[in-house]
C-alpha cells in the first residue's frame, strides 16, 4: 500500500507541478472567486471547519477517557481507604488489648 501511495503521490506531484496545471488552477480560481466572495465560503474555510469538528470530537473523547480514569481512581481510593481502616482497627485492637 505504501508503494502505491508513493507512486500515486509522485504522479500527482508531476502533473500538478506543471505550468498547464497552474494555468488551470488560475482560471478555476477566477471563475469560482465571485461565488466564493458572495457566499463567504471557501475551500479553506470548509476544510478548517472539518478539522475543527474532528478536533472537537478528539477533545471530547479525551475528556470522556479522563473522566472514566478519574472515576476508577476514586473507586480504587475508596477500596484502599476501607482496607486501611480494617488494618488500623486490627492494630488498635491488638495494641489496646491487655497482655
């Protein structure tokens, strides 16, 4: 798959890197510019919106993971506290018990 991607990427670079392609992109930009200015949208803005949505989803997933870890840590702490109370109770009983 990596070799395929490399070959396709090289071919695209060779084609897109020509002056004919530069002329085509210039004409395309001039044709679509009035519409883009009228609506206020552009490919860059749409791309940024997609990236922002993906970043928001990742941030929410990270928050959910952190919240789950926190809850697990609270449960572990509660279990450790209960075990320590048992140990302290046993030691206290042993220490205060007359010999």
